[in-house]
C-alpha cells in the first residue's frame, strides 16, 4: 500500500507541510462623498468625478490587499488579484539539499514494491500524468524535481541477493549508498568507488553519472552489471551487457528519462583498509609529480585554494601487506590546526560587530568543525573579495597543519566534507591517457585561477579536482571508446552560508557570473561538459540553443530521444530540464 509523506521512512529531510491559519479580511473602504459645487455639473466633469472615485477605490483596495499580512499557507506570489489562495492540504514542498531548487506538488508517490511501482507507472501513463523519478534530492541542480509529480523509491531499499563468489550484489534502487555498504560488510565486499557523500540512492547516483576519484577507476555507473527498468510503454524490462547491450549502455546513465530504475546489480570488490595521506603542495611542484601521482595512487584528488599558491593533495592506497600502516605522529593536534581559523573568526566577529547578536561564545567556537567555521566566516561578508581571501588563507593554514596519515576502510575514508549549502558547477574533460597524461588538467586549473584574479571573483576554496577512467555509458560525460583514456573533473563553488533570501540571491548572481566566465573562456577549448547533476538550464534562448548544440556534439541525443519515444512516448518521466536539454525533433 502506498504511503503518504507522513510515512515513518519518507524523506522528512526535504519535505515540508504548510499549515492553515484563518485570514481576517479587511474592512471595505468607503470614501465620504465630497460636497457638490453650486450649479449643475457638466456631464464631462461628472464623468471625471466618478472615474476618480473608481480609481481611488481600486487603488485603496489593491494597497490593502498587497500590504495585508497573509498567512504562511498562502501562495508565495499573490497571482490572483483580490483572491486569497491557500495551499491545499496535500501540496508538498520538495527541495534539493542546497535549497537552490524547490517545487510544490500534489503528487509524490512512494511505492514499497516493484508491483506497486509498475501499477503507478502504468496508471500515470494511461492518464498522461508526470511522475518524474527523484532520489535523495542531493543534486545541486534539482534534476529529479518537477511540479507536475514525482515518484521516490526510498521505501524500496532492500538488498535482494549477494553473490559472494562473483562479488556481486542485487539491490532495490531506493537503497542509500551507506545503507548498502553497511549491509554487505559481512560478506567482505564493498563498492569500487564512492562520491563525496553516502546519502544518494543507488538509482540516482548511477543515473546522473556520479563519480569518485582515481585515474584507474571509472565513474560509478560502470559498476552496474544489469538493471530493471519500469517503463511506461514496455512495462518492466531487464537489460544488461548481454541482454540488449545498446539500450543498456544508453540507459545506465539515463537521467531517469528512459524508465524508473527499480533494481540494480552491481559489481563489487573486496573490502580493504586504505591509508589516506594529506599534504600541502603548490602547482609548480604538482606539475613535476603529476604523472606519478595519477599512476601510483589508487585514489588521488587536489584541492586548489584561490588567491594562494596552496594545493592540498589527498591520496588513498591499500595498506601494504609487508610494511603495514605508517607509523607517523602528526606534527600538530586538531586543535592547533583549527587555531588560525578560530582566531580569524574571533577577529571577524569584532570587525563585523556581531559578537552580541547570537554568535557562539568561546566554548562553542571550540566545538565547531573547520567547515562550520568557514561557513560562519563567509556568512559575515560572502561577496567581499578581501574577506574571502583571508578565509582562503586561513583554510590553507588549516590544511598545512592537518598534514599526515589516516587509516580506515574504503567506505569510511573516501568521503569528503563538502561544507554547507552551495552552488556548484563541475566540468569533466579529457586529460590524455594514464600512460601519457596530457597535462591539460593542470592548464585548465591555471586558467581558472588567472580568471578568478583578473575578474576579482570572491571565489572560496576549495576548487576540487579529481580523475576517473572512462565510462562506456553513452550519456556519461566521461564516455570514451578508448580504454586507456582518463578524465579530469573540476568543481567550482560558492557557499550559501545564510538563509537570508536577499543575500542568497546576491551570491547566486555572483556565482552564475563566475560560472559563465569559465564557460565562455574554457569549456570549448578543453572539450569540457558539466556533470548532469550540476548543469543549469539557461533562460536565454540563444544560450539554450548553443548548449543544445554542444550536447549534441558530445552525446547521442538522437538515440536518447528515440529511446524515450519508444519507452516513454508521453514523457511522463520527464521534466522541464530534460525537455530543454533534449528537445525532440518534433518540438524543434
């Protein structure tokens, strides 16, 4: 039986109900009649008088309407003049994790079995009712959201089978990454690679082409061996490398547009402990050692800090069976590593005079993590370049004092604290081969840094750079037919450290300008394409047409649209983003 959003396992983290309050209407305005002048008025002056009364009455009514405090459950925009429109009881507000995209919908379905999902999809197709598949809502661009209606598989989260010998696991697509790796620990296996966080649903993380890091390791969709899709036109179909390989390689990173991913079989690897090494370097030294870093480390990423020469290098490798874990004592304690950031925070509290406005007292400052301190620092003046530079320099100092080693299981150690709410643009572009890196990846970073300084962008840290092997999924940004090709992924960010709507809007405008500059000057030059979970649809028609043309050069758009036409002819699994990015030939 379907459950509403009040179900005990529903997505409480990003669904919010509105509650009605009674509205007391304003007293109608009755102007006092003006005394008439002597003598019979002319018909023209009489007409002007009554027109004036009418305009005055309308003006007062409109002023009263738009200044009157509406209750919280009223529509955000008073679109219908002189009419109170409350939010219906069944209207749900759904937003992505960063709060950058939000929709309201009456249709948010959570089936508990594949049979229920099949009925939902069939019924929606018969009625031509949209039910866009949405996962955990983590994508910065809200790729799974639509006002017309959504289906979420959070209640379909079981491990269905484990083949310990082949190291394969079959799961329902609503299971979260962390939930899955916890469940298969006892079998001594885990996923080959991980994204920065673990809260994604498996169906969502593979459909958008998410990735971890490691020039020998492909994006996460490559771990998919087979999958079950519930399609509007063809019902439930099972596809794999052996069974309909053409559709399999198209749908494995299918953006939720070819069917609702119901079940997934994943190729796993042996669970092993890793040694993480974090140290501070600079771009000059990185260039000398780049090929070595990529080829000799199972996992590697760089964290570039704008307005400094600091580059944080993080490598992860299996513990040596002969040498064991490193015997290394860190030079600084965690408290000492945070000291410089805390000092800047205290100094900034005095400068911006917010010490007495509810800011943490000394003991509470000591309890804050680095990313929490950075958010609070940036919130004081997020678009002031000089302030952001100070924060970046404090971050570089934090990483310098955090150099050292850490040992842990791969599913515990490969994560990364990305910080709070943020705008992100992440591009993927070819970087040569593992045996012969092109060095284009470091040239790209150099140009980004030069652009930031030239245009005085208040760019916070870090600019995260990672690598993967290629993917054979046709819609992956890292797709290549050559096995040895490697790709670099570079993410630029701006944090949204405040809930103040005006400030968030200003940060958003600055970020979009920042992103547009990188797009205009770098993307075509480096054959860079955005991560599907981070691409934003332009509002300008010419910019949209240019984006559509770029996507068509890289991806099999015609084949994708043809598959949609066969599997989802009514586009009930689509939303505005997919329709804009992949317009059908009929629409064009």
